[in-house]
């Protein structure tokens, strides 16, 4: 994400990147930002609370998440941060990784790139910065998708339906006439 954003700054020198969170890669991110001399354009606030996140999403052009499969094969599940951004009406630029394509449909409610494709990530960032109408369209579609498909009721109904179907399947084998 940082490498892609460095390219964005060539075209949009006033752009800002905020990367929240803690973890083993935070120091490497901090050092990379310093090495690239883009400290004035990148914030690394650490863990952020709900109020901070909502405030930043209100003014965001996009939510960017460049997820990759770990060397041990570990991947994300359902991308909660992406769901939160979508619920706020913010379009997402993310990698075609694990559960992300279950939420983001390329060109419909966000943009997807291949894992490790820094060039494609930067091009998608630049594209959205150049096209505010697309930002608005993708953001509205992202919000609609979350409201229609990712509510607690929808998940409970899905789980309940699967439980009932499994019970009926199991029970049908035990019925004798």
C-alpha cells in the first residue's frame, strides 16, 4: 500500500494515506515511509477507535487494503474493515484475496487487484482520485451491498436455514413408512 501510494503522490502531491492498526509490520511501515521521505503524506496512528475511524471515512476518497497470503498460507476471512468502509459509503480498493471478493465486486462496488501488484494498486488509487463520479457510484453501491447482504439478520437467517436443512436431511433418512 505504501509503495503504491508513493506513486500516487507524483500525480496528487496533496493526497494523504492513513494506515491504522498495530502489529509486527507497523515498524517496517514506519521505516518505509521514512525511507521514501513521505512522512508528511502518511499517518500511522496505531490502533484507532470507532469515532476516529468514522471521522476519517467521512472524508475518505477510498479505503485501501492490500492483503496478501502469508508464507504459511494464512489468509483473512470476512474482511470486517472493508465491510465497515462499505457501510460508510466509501469505495474499496483491495486485493483479490480470501473473503474480499465475497464483498467487493470489481467495478461494481469497488476495485480489485492481484496480490503484490503494486502498480495496479497505484493505478486504481489514481483512477479514483481522477474520477469523483466513479467514487460516488462505487461508494453508493458498496453501502447498498452491505445493507442488503451483510446484516446480522441476514447472517442469522443464513445460519438458521443451514441448520434446518441439515436437520431435515438427517431426519429424512430416519423416517420409515
